[in-house]
C-alpha cells in the first residue's frame, strides 16, 4: 500500500488542528503505530500537498518540524524518509495495579491539613472573594496595553526576586498613607500570595519542632504553613481586646490578625497592641501581622497597623492584592526589617524566582495613577450596602438561629450557630446549592463555637436575598 493512503485516511479524520499541526500529528501517529516504518520514503511535498488539498508551504513546514523533532530525515535530491522506529504500543490485557506512593513525614503532614482551596466562581456563601463584575476592566486593559506597547521586551525578562522597584515604591507609599506602616521600598518584598509569604517565613525562621503561636480560632492557611514547615502550632486565647498574652515561654513566631481578627472580627485594642510589641522586643520573638482585608472598613476607619508602632523592629507586616483587586493577579507583599530582606530574596530565588513582571508593572501604574484608591472607595460603598442587606435579611428571617459576630470590615460575616448542628446543617445547605465555610475547623483544640463564615462581597443583592431564603428553610 502506498504510504499516501493511511496518511490521507488519518489526516481526514482529525479535527481541531491547524493544517500544519494536523499533518504533523498524522505522521507522528503513523510512525508511532508502525504504519510508516523506518527508512520508508514519504511522498514529495508537491504530491502530499495535492493529495491532501494543502499548500506546498504547509507541507514543507510540517516536514521541517518533524525533521527537527527527529521523526523524518530529508536527503537532498532523494526525498523525505522516516528516520525512527518506535515500538508499537502494547495492548493492555488487564488493568495495572495502582502504584503505591510513600509520602515523607512532612508530606503526610501537609496532606493531613486538607490544603487551602478557594472557590473558582462566586457562589453563596463562599468567603473572601471580591466582586469582579465591578472591577474597572477598561482601565486595567488600557494600562496593560500601554505597558506592552512601550516596555514589553524588558517586562518579558527575568525579574528581581524582591519585586519590581516601581511596585515596591507604590506599596510603601500606599501603606504609609493608608495604614501608618513605617518602611522604605527596600523593605518591601513582592510575593505571589499571603500563603507563600507565610510559608517562606516559616522556612526561614522555624526549625523542626519549634513552637509557633496563633490566635484561637485562626486562619487555617497560616496553621498549615507552619505545620508543613515542621513547626508545632499552639493556640492562644482571644478576648474582647484581641489575642491574650500567654503566661509562658515565648516561641520564635506569633501570628496575629490585629486589625480584623480572623474569623471573629475583633479589633485588637491599642493597649493590647503595645503589650504585644513590648513582649516581642523583650523576649526576642517575631510578630507576623496579617492585615488581610483592612482596605474594606464600614463602621469606622481601622486602627493603624501594629507595625507603625513597633520601635523594636520585630513585626513582619503582610498584605495582599487578591481581595483588593482580583485573585488571579497573584500578588502579595511583605514588609520586613532590613536584615531579613536578603534571606527572603535568596529563598524566593530557589522557589519560583519572582512574580510576573507585567502584572507588577500594571499594578504599580494602577496605584500611582490613583485608580487603586478610587476603586477601594467604590468597593467599600458597594460591600457596605451588601453587608447591611445581609444583616437585615438574617435578622428578619433567621432570628436567633444565626447570630452575627462583630464585623466592622472585611468580605465575609461570621455567624454563630447553636452547638451541635454545624456539620448537619452544612451538608443540608450543600444539597440546595449553598457553600457554608465552617467555623469550628478553625480551632486547633476543642471548638468553642460552631458557625459559618458567610461571604457577601461577590454577591448581587438579589443573590443575597435568595441565598438567605434558602438558609431560612434549613432544619435548625
């Protein structure tokens, strides 16, 4: 049989390929199956083009591609030949047994945490998602196009592990004005996410078995970061003034969310902040201040960051653009004392190198041109109205079944449930299309309270009303 026959048959059956790639796939498959054998001569590009109704340029491009891959050999004046003999695929006579995977002790710890997965699309009441329908897409697109038009080559190169200088300067200026953070651009490190920042801090400052203190309850991602680095995470109590200083030997690291305690919403008092800073200075421990969503305040402007009060240089300040702008931006920032900058950059260089330079540049332009502050003002008004609607709907339709906790800012509202019903009600809600992040798993020890974290920021007003109606029909 002429080699053209199987080529024509297979080529005709393939779809969803460019013509050049379609021919390449055809020849690869025929060579791999043994239908075209090593040394066999293929039709000339002219004949192949005629047989397949292609241009000769397309066939020449496909032959050249396959020659570069080692499938074909082109001899001047003699033709094009199959240059490789591949063993035919073996037919499976039975399903192979599953391969056993033995994880390391640390790998087992990481898997046991359950990981950190955020919803891929807005759904009531998934927490922590901004409203992307209200994002200024046209402004962002214009800034992106300007950068690509004028600086595309430079922004396609490898970047500084510390981050683009323009963005570090924009972040330092923004934090000084809005949060009272005392830093220079040289102290800012641009990272991919808050989670990466916590993981890097844990790797740099914790040895296996070292103790780390976290608020109780606390952000699960922080606990996972420290545990996966081999540290031992211990909970510290919170009261109406925030995290309580334990009467115990200090650890190397303390993780705090003073502006908006996650998940209870408590704001740490000034007296308690000063006490923690004095404690860190005297005992030589590090305080991680996670300021994860203080851009969105409703009842009153949040207190300035703890970092701005720190005279001992013991605070590591952490923030993110995932909630203020959009999650797939994958940009966060860490403000650290000068002595930690170089170690963090060295670690970053062996992890993922740097964040994408083009999105760093556009984010810097977005801040410097005033669009960031304007966007935050608009989102605060929008989210405040949705928060008020959610509060009213809960009070009207659920009464004492769901009790909102103090929530002066943020993208979600924590509500408490009567003890004993959280898991059952969560599963019942899932059956009617509601995602209800649970409160009790955020406790390291015995859960002191059951409840849910109700995300509202990404939901339209009609979606909030419909979701609360579903909540009201659960069997409390």
